C-alpha cells in the first residue's frame, strides 16, 4: 500500500505488519493520526497517556505534525509538554493512591511497557537520594517516564519538586524535537532517528556532572 508522507510529500510504501507485532502496530496506529485533521488532539491525548501507561512516546507523532505545518511547531511542542505534565500528575496520583490495589494486574499485563516490579524497586532506591534528578532524567531521556511518575507517587517524593522537574524536562525535550524539525525540516529526520536518544543521555550526564563539579569544587 502506497501513501504520501505529510511532511516530505514523498510516496511511502506501507508494509503489512503481523498481528502479533503489537508494539509496531501501535506505533503505526499512532503515526496515522498525522495524516488526519485530528492530529493535534491525538498528540495531546498521546502525550497524556504515555506519562502513565501508553508505550509509544509522543515524539513519534510530534515529528510528522511539525513537518506538516512547521509554523505551528511551538504550538505542537507546548501542547505535548502540557499534556505530558498533566499525565505525569495522573501517574503520580496512581502511585500514591491506587498502586497497592492494581499492582498485581499491572505487573502481569503491562510489563512490556516497563511496569515491572524490578523497575519499580530500582526507582524506589534511586529516589532515596536523587529524587529531583531522577524525574528530570526520565522526563528528558528515553528512560521510562511512566515508571518514574508512578514510582514517584509510591515513594511520596515532594510533589512540588516532581512538578518542577517534570515541567522543565518534558518541555525541554519536546521543544527540542519540534524545534529541530522546524529549523531543518525533513533533512534532520535521519539524524534525529539515529542519535536523539544518545544525545539526550549525554546532555543529562553533562548537566548533572556540571552541578556535581560546582558542588564539590
């Protein structure tokens, strides 16, 4: 099946995906919203859901929407950031008030999206010393933000600190993605696809390292 990519105007051949490749089918389903009039609303809903349970990151939809209407890049980034922060609040509240009741079902059915007992144990240990930086790092990098938001509620870390870290990190991530596609257009897509996750991790390492140097020097 051949369609036209909204951002580049090029013909794209779509391959039929097997039924059992659930994650890939979800990815394609998310991507198809960029070719509909409801792409902006879908982006908001996706960013909200991804912060607490949905496996596909909103960047998947943010990029083609920005390429399709580059003048609205900042609106797409803002919508994505706001929705993600509110979704993070939802995840925090789930962790604080509901996780004891639903954890058994979640571990059994949602392990594929990172909601595993081992992951939560790691995050609980990290929060003892690095609560703000854990939230910031998860919000900006490919680390599972949904696990971060729920475990933050379970650990009952400072809600104010959680909000500040979430707002700064999620906004920085989505404005960076949308800004790159606005500035460079389709030519930046192969670079972002290949190196974005690595660049995010390097940025956080340098940022945290800089604060540690200021602290101990």
